[in-house]
């Protein structure tokens, strides 16, 4: 008794299952809205605070930010995490990398 397997159909089935499993992961990790960078003004508007308050939080490193050149920027995803727990004493909790003058690269 000889059994024939249609390789092309088997391969297509495997590909469909792999794609179905990877699609949610790819969509969530590449969500452009979460990776959006905000300026100080945009963040202040979102949080409904003054820009000076945001600058104070940057200076005391109480808020997650990245510097692009000399300008601080805020990733929406990091700010959302920070809003859930703004009193966390260590910003490395957010897995951020600060690169700037006088700041040690992690």
C-alpha cells in the first residue's frame, strides 16, 4: 500500500498556520501609534499640564524620555506605562536608553 502526500497542499497549510500565529505578534509590536514620539508641548497637552512641569520631570528624571539631539521626546508607549505607575523610583523599569551629554549610556 502506497500513500501519496500532496506536498504543495501540506506546505500551504503550514504557511497559513504560521502566518495566523505571527499576525497578532507583528501587529502589536509594530503598532505605529504606540511608537509615536511626542514633543514636550504635545505631552503637556495630553497630560493637561504646563510645559514647565514636563521640563521639571525631565530634569529630575521622573518621566521616561529620549533625547533626539538636544530635544527631549516621549514615546507614547513609555508614557502610558509611566501613567500607570508614575512613582516607580527607577526609570530602568521602562527599559529606556538615555543618551545625552553627561548621561551614561546604558
